[in-house]
């Protein structure tokens, strides 16, 4: 595992909803400045995506729901950057939604 500031590095994948549905989800992604808007996971960079409007957009609402993708869902794959940078970008992006 890669060392981060002398300690073992770690990563995580989390998904959460935002108030305001699909429009707010898209707004969060567009407001992100530091995080990369990419669909892959497990990168060394922090990645953020709105699955309903990207990776699952070809599905109708019922199919998205069956796949566990809600209109308000944001998926975040945490990279190796400093946590303060990640939290800053997430906070400022969420505040715009």
C-alpha cells in the first residue's frame, strides 16, 4: 500500500444522496474543482461522478432504481490527496447545489 505522509495509505468508495435530485447531483459534479470527474474507481486521484446522468444514463428510472442508482446519488472514490483538500472541494461543491 502506498505511504501517505509516512502512514499507510487507504482509499474508500462511498455513495450518498444530495437534496434536489438529479439537478443537484449534476450541479455538485460541475462545481467540483479539485476532484476529477471520471467513472473509474481505485485511482490515486479522488474521483467524483453522478451515476444517473453518466454511467447509468441509458437506463430508465425503474432500471436505475433496480440497479441501486438513485437520481440524487453521488459516487466518490477517495484518492491519496490530503483529506483537507478533498473535504474543501466536497464542501464547496455541495454548497453550490
